[in-house]
C-alpha cells in the first residue's frame, strides 16, 4: 500500500493504552496498523477501524510466538514504519512473592514482556529503516526500576520490565548506526485493566503526554528510560 501519511504499528492495540494510542494517532491523520492476538474479537478496535476510512488496519500478532511475529512482518512486506509502539504486556498472576512464586507464570511473563518486544523490534527494524523517522518506543514500567523498588513483591513483573529495559538499551546502541531511535517509556499509573480503577491517570491523559514526548524524540534521546511527561526515569 502507498500512503504519504506517517505510519505507526502498535502492539497490544486491542485495549487500554495501546487502543488509546491507536485512537489518538488516527485522529491526527496517521495510518495506524493495530496489532493484537485476535483482532476479530477486539470489539472496540473493530469499531475504531470501521470508522477510519481505511486508515486503520488490524494485524494478527502474538508477541509471545516467534512464528506469529515473523508472519506479521512478512504481511507488511516492504512497507515503511515511521513509529513502532511496543505496548503489549501482562502483569502475571498473584503468586509473585518469595515463598509462593509460580515459576511457570514467571516464565510466561518474561516471554510476553521481555522477549516479545525484542522479537517485534527485530522483525520490524527493516520496516523502520525504510522511513526517515525511525522511532521505536517500548512501554515499560516504574516497577522495573531497581532504584525505585522499595517494597519488593511482584517479582515476575518487575524482573520482566527490568530485563526489558536492559534489552532495549542494548538495542539502542546496536541500532544507532541504522539511525533508529529506541527508548523505553513509563506511561504512569493508568486506569486500565492492569492499572486498576484507583490509578490517577486516564489512558487519554497518559497517551496525550507520551505522544508529545515521542514527537520530539531525536537521536540524542536513544537509549533513555523516560517518564510519560518526558523526564528521565531512574534505572
């Protein structure tokens, strides 16, 4: 497909922050490729696509399955991507404290939250290189900050995000020669299925702030861990 509008690929676009990113970029005139495991079951996403005049296309993509990621990348063939947004992620179950750890669940969280975004970045880096913009943003969490961990617990989720941060720091250094800007961002505590009803930020507020930061990213920012408002976040 040929389109002069900027193009964004969003994983985890069926709900929460990913869905809000899709909605806002669509309103801004972008072409949106909204990826999730089963787009046909994503009612809100389908409604958004139905009113997009063809500017929002859904894409089946399971970040935890290498074959699914490879097939999704192949379906986009030689298309350029201006922006890659890795939003897909899971919290894991309740057994995440010493003495009750569910190791199978921990492995699943690592598979989705750490390996998944790296798989996606690897699969779509050539698509990014076809663009002049070349920005890859991966949503992480303040719970992945070693500096800010003062309570313990949630070991599966915390370690998955801490490892993700390191993986994307490595990616930023390795992709510098390809002029791909790679950052991780903490979206804040947001009222989603994962964040819960007590969270202070709405998805609209979080995404609006992050989009401002993303629009201003340059090569000097690659490798950073950023808060949703643009401040550096402690590793």
